[in-house]
């Protein structure tokens, strides 16, 4: 039976449903599932384009796993990234001084909601992500809320990932 996630922008009250890609990314899918629920301040992608994400503490002991990787995520892809403080600590990335970035290793759980994404960073080059799940329901409404984050701001909004039982 497929394992499903609920992905929610809590303040906006918008959610979508995604299916874990157990066959394509078994270690990462297991680690994500076991670590749920996870949530954090939502950020909108600066370089990748049509992406929102939350930074959470590392989980599952998998580190920078490389399963089912991409540098060109498509709408509905849920990606896992592992970052060190050296990778995120650059002030040019725009994180507040008291944010999680730069304080220790972090996991970035990301939702890609539109086309034409490219995972490249001008300072670091290609940033491959593990595609761990795919959105099956609610992407259109979630994409509209993601565009609102880009245009109206992310402050005070939480991106939450939880198990969808049943």
C-alpha cells in the first residue's frame, strides 16, 4: 500500500497530498516517513525558481543521500536535500541571523509547484535533490498559495509535512 503525506501551508489553510516514492528512493522515503511530522518556517526558492521549502533538523541518519536525484524537478516533486552550515551560512542567501541556517546540518524538504526549475547555485554549482514523493492531489491550489508566498511574503507561514493515514 502506498504511503501518503499531507503537505500544508498552515496559516493559509492550503494542503496537498503526495505519495512517497518507495521504489525509487527507498532509504530516503523510509527516513522521511519515520521522521514525520516535520514543520518549519516556509521559504520560497531564490535560485531554483518555483519552490517552497522548510529547514528542519537532520533525521534518519541518511545525510546527503543520493537516490532518485534530479537537478530539474517538475511540478509536484517533493525533494529532500541535506545541507551543512558552510553551504547555507552565506549572508547573501537572505536567512535571518537567528535562523537555523548556518548553525548545524539541516534537511531541506521542498515542494516544487511550477515548471522550469533548475537546481543550480551561483556559489556552489549543481545542487542535486532526491525526489522522495510526488503530489497526487491539490497541486493547483497549493501552487496558487506558493505564488502568494513569492509575491506577498513568507513571514509567519509554516510548511508542515505529516503522515496521511488510511
